[in-house]
């Protein structure tokens, strides 16, 4: 990492230094078909970060081991620029598992800008419709964070209702989904937050499938759309837990403001005087999974009358009131639900969930849940589980050290990071490939200091 120190005018500095300093610069916008397109919007493609210090804050700036440091004059601001080392090898950040629903590249964003712009508008409207944010005066605001946009290809299944989910003919469409994520790492209270993501244990997933086969039940899966935007509000969280009321605010990038102003109630929104205040945690907030889990648990217990298993709270069951006969089982993996039971009971449970969280996308008998392909024979209800497609998508490590370094030498930090990532991906495959568990265990023993041979 190399560093340079520059002096600039104070007027060039953004109002919120902690936001600007933690992000890299955006290029100028260009106008195309009446829309402002942010060039190189993905910050991961930059190899430098700028930090601004004005006033006495320049004393906090690191200027290396130089005997004489640069001091800003009147009306000047100290700017330090950190650049990646010229010896840094390009392409060290690699995808471990190749997926069809990958993120759009900057080139794809430009090529499909009409669809991207529509996705941006839809995402902002979704946040507004779910009452995730309100307007607030900028003056005196604390805990300001910013956002990052992610655009991804998605294969979406359209289902009009729970009852229609049993139909054989399904309409799939490949679409671009836009999602803006709050940078939760900049939350001033992040280190004090309790984060929790409800995931059923491995044996719970197997128990559900076993019960479905033994009792000749159909098995289904569904996911709750925009789950992290539908958790309990900060006010409800404070009332439930007795914790202090959270105060979280954020700014949108300048190019997003015209889209925000198309939403009723935000037509005259002025980003120079106002900010957006979170009424509930959004995508990217550390407490978003916890707030959603609280909301989902309330629905399954109060509306669906299901109980939590004592050994795994994310495995829920429902017994018939009079006979105590088991009627349904559900395994939760954050917002992905796998369920089996008496067909009418299952549909009734899903309808209760749908009333609270909106339309569900439901698949029966043949689906992928948590990376595991489920194929159920509709006649004898037997279930086959495999991770063939998941394993095919695991990419091997590609690095020059593997061919140039001695097999007994220790891995460089770059190769070590890749080793950790792929080892985690392979370890997940032991859910259905128990035969490789002994090899995964051996590789985990050296995970802290692997060699090239590993």
C-alpha cells in the first residue's frame, strides 16, 4: 500500500467526512437517454481510497515516517490518498462458487441501463411502501451512513397465490434486480448490536425430509421476498427487548435523488437539508436478521400455532389439538422456509405467512433449498438429495504460486484467503457427500497455516 499527501480547498470536501473518507470516488455522470448513469458505480473496482482532514483533524493523518510533515494552510484541507501496491496481483479476489444469478458487471449495467433504472425505481418504491424510511432534517442528525447499490441477474418464479403454487406449469423469468444495502459497518452502534440469523441445523433439515417420506407427505419450499425490510420496527424492538431506541439515518447517492422524488411524499425532498431516517433496519444493517427473525417467529407461533423445537428453535412443528397427531414441520433458514405436512395444513400455514409478508414464491417436490437439490417422487414420496450443481459451481484456486512455489512452502496471504474460501465451500458439500468428510477434516487441521501442497 502506497500513500501520498495532497492539499486541497475545504470547499471540495463533502459535508460528512466519515462517509466520504470511507468510500472511493465516483466518476462524473454521463447523460444517456435522459438518465444520469453513474460510471464505474461498483466501488470494488477501485484501487485507491482518499481520506480528507480539515482543521485540527490534520493531526490525525498518517504521513509515514517523514521528518517533515505537510501542514494545511488557511482555507486548505489535507488529503491522503492510499493506493494499492503496484506489485499487487490483479484478480486475487475470485468467486469461489459460480452462479447463474451473478452480479452485473459495470459494462452490463451500461448495456442494460433501461432495466437497471427500472430496478432502482422499484427498489426505492419497495422501501417506501414497506415504510422503511421517513424524511428527517439533516441538522443535528447522528449516526449517518451511506449505501451501496448491487445489481444482480435473477431467475424469478411468478406465483399469484398459495393455492396456485400446486400448478404444474410455472412461469420463470430472467430479470435484473436492484438492491441498495446500507453500509452497516459504519453504524456507530454496530459493535453493541446483537446480531442473529435464524438457521435450522443440519439434522433438522434431514429430520424434515425423513418425516415427509415416512408419512407420505409432499415437501415444499418458499422464500419471503424483501425479508430484511419486513422485520419489526425499531420502536417495536425497543418495546420487546427494553433496549434503547435505535437512531439510524442514511444518504442516497446524488444520482438516485430524481428516482426518490418520483415517490409520493418525497417530491420535494432536498438532500442538502434532509436525510432518510430508518424506521426499521434495512438490508445491510447488523440487526436486520434479528428483527426479521422476531417478526417471523411471532407469525409462526401466534398465527400458525406452531411451536419451536426445544433442541432447535428454527425447527417448528404443529400438532392436531385433539389427537396430538403431527400435522406439519417447518425448517427456517433466515428467509428460506422448507415445509412438509398434511397438504391442506401446509397450504393454510403458508396462507397465514402470506397475509403478513406478501405473496410467496412456492415450489413443490422439485426444488433447491440451501444449495441442496430436492427431488421427490410424487408417487411413493421418496426424496433424493444432491449437491451436484453446487459442486460443479465450485471453482478451483487459480494462482501463480501453485506452479512456481515449492509444494512444502507456506501459502502467501492471497493464496491463504482463497484456501479458506474454497475450504468453506467444500465443507458445505459434506451435507450430502459424507464420503469426503475425512478429507475436509484433514484440510481443516492445517487451515491456519496451509502449504502449497494442500
